[in-house]
């Protein structure tokens, strides 16, 4: 009888450990009445579900594992005090979250390990990542060499003098689809809550680090690639009217000694103009708080920086969120009810070799996906300037998708809130990234 009781006790304990996420899960919490999600936004954002901004699933379809995560705990609106997780958020982010003047936020913690499996494409990517150990390397210019696809440096040793440089290359070559099309709605809000609204259609193509097999991909590389490009992207503006038809086009070469090429078509003069490479520290057109170097946390050329490894820090980061877009027209921040996971992040700092508008930026990187869900940028006086939040969804192939970003200029109380209505591949080819074809595609006036 005693023996039988012991077995029953052990069975109960095992059950609790296996299913603790379900047993101790937080019940559904009410949203703030001003939080709008997906199609709910259409009465408040013109065109949200008409054409460009319709909220559709990513190309690979919704990932049920990530969409249906169990919430273990919540902090913020109608939940536990945010002060309990002060040490689990970057200080700058916590100050914004904890100040209700900027809007209400809820941080929902979900477990990391149960969100598996990650699919055949991910397994292929990780298999190649293991092959990269000991073969990929950083040259004397700080450039990645002998690389095709996968995580370039699967193992990061904190005492490695190249640890920070390896981390930023892991970020740049993180797990993503071969190309991407993203309708983007930008809401720029000043300290008096005045809104300026822009519509953009971002398209991007990777020339290296291509994971999905197709007719132009040879073991991770786009072929042919006569200009030796690393990636390129274009961001045509479709709204408002005074910006419509403006087309920025950006080329990154797979060569540390060749500067990025930046072009822009300006419809008011009907001319294409080459932009100076010194403008990479300038803000994007239309009043955004992102610079060319800091979209999605970081988009700069790594050789323009000196990199320092600052160590590891456990944080709650939205690296496996769910595919909903959140918006509050009465507040400054969006993405206010996402899923976060507890991760031991790499923290790195990049310092401009030739500062123009900025001196440093700090990135907090997931140790496996290398997503930068938070970043902090510093001005010429070394003061905190731009704080960014980048939530990450995942499609069925586990390629990352975006549904909410924001960048907060904390010195002038100005924010850029970005809502992404769709994020996924369109099987672009290099020909889709010539200015002539872009002008035809978007009927630039």
C-alpha cells in the first residue's frame, strides 16, 4: 500500500512539472479599451484593410505553436506591477513602459522550450550553422568571410576579442527568408500627440545567407551576382500624397572596401539622385525616428563601427511573439500586449568610427535567433537618444515576421510607431531592385 502511494505521489509530481505552464497559466486578461488589433484598426487607420494595409498572414502561414502559446505570467495593464520585472527589461525600455503618459503596456511571459519543433528549414539552417564552426571567419577589415548561410558563429565565447563582431554578423545573417515584402504604416507622434501618417511598401532581397531552396539559390548564395551584392532593399512611399512615389534604394556590397550605394527617386523633380554615404546616420524621409543605420534595431555596415562585447543579461524579449498588430490612437507606443520569453541575451555596443549624428548604439541579441528586440542609440554628447522595440512573429517555416515596431526619441518626446500588415517572401529577383523597374511597379509620377 505504501509502495502504491509513493508511485501515485511521483506521478502527480511529474504531471505538475510537465504541465506547469498550463496549470499555472494566467487566464485571459482584458485589453485596454483603446487597444486595437488587426481589422479592428480599420475605422481608426484609413486603408488598414483596403489594399496596402490589409492584415494578412505571413507567406508561410500562421504558426500555431507561436500563436497559441500559454501565458505564464503578465505585468502591466490589469496584471502584476511592472516594477517586478524592472531588471528583466533594458532600463530605457522600462522607463517608457512604466510611464503611463506614453500608453499602457502588458508584458506576457511565455515559456521558451515548449515552442518546438521548428521545422525542416530551421533544421537545415542549424545543420549548416554547425558546419560553419571553424570555417567562417572575420578578416582584418571586420568582414565576414567563407560564408554561405546558417549562423556564422554558433559558439560565442565572452573572452573572445572578436565576440562582439561575431555577434553583429550573427544578427545580420540571422534566420530569415530569402526575400521579403512588408507593407508598413508609420505613425509619427509628437509630444502633443499630433500624428503624421506615412505608408511604405518595403521590399528586400538577400544575396547571401539564403535558406530556402529556389532556382537562383546555390547553397545559400544568389546566382548570378555580378555586382557582388550582399543585400539590397527598396522602400517606396505610397502615402501621403506629397511623399507618394518617393523611392529610396539601398545596395550593400559584399566587400568591406566598397561603400554602400544609396539612391532616391524624387517625384517632385522627376530625377534619381545618389545619396551621400554620410547620410546613413540621418533619419528616414517623412519624419521617422529611425536612421538608415538603425531600422529593425541595426541595418548599418559593421565596418563603420568599433564593436565591444558588454556581456550577457537575462531579459524578457518578444522574440517569439504572435502575429497581431496593436495600435492605440490615443497613446504613443504600440505593440502593447505581446508575448515575451526569458532569454540570456548578448549585449554589444557599436561605436561609430566617424560620428555625424550619433556616437554609440547598444543591441540586446537573442542567443539563438540573434533578433534585436531592443536597442538604444546615443547622440553626439553620449546621451540616450533613440530607444527601439522590435517585436518578432514567426511563420510556419519559423522565418521571422514583423507586426509592431517603435522608435522613441526620448529627448524630444517623439515616437515612430510602425504597424506591419504582412511580412513574407514574394520570390523577388535582382531585376526587381533596379530603379527603372521600381518606378514602373509603383507608377511614380
